[in-house]
C-alpha cells in the first residue's frame, strides 16, 4: 500500500488520484471514478468528491493507496 501525505483533514478522491500522479487531468480522474474503476474501502465509489481520510483504502489499477497526515 502506498501512502499519500496530506496536510488537511481529508483529500477528495479525484484530488488524490491527481496528487498521486495516477491520472493526468481532473477530467480523466472524473471519467475513471464515474466508470467504476476506483474502490474505497473495498466498495466501488463513483463520487469524485468522496472525502478520503487517513486509514481509508483506495484501490486503482491493482494498487492500493491511503492518506496519512504529515508529521
């Protein structure tokens, strides 16, 4: 599982995909999320604004990601 460090309370799902360089644009993030290619905590999530907090498991293209607060 790869960890994405955030400095805010949460990060939106589409922003996590962009921040982690998993997609090139916000439009691509929107398309992939709405087509059901992303799961959050084991369930398909089609809400691009879903709040991802530390401990949440985001899976995309066979890889798992989570958010963590900066020290």
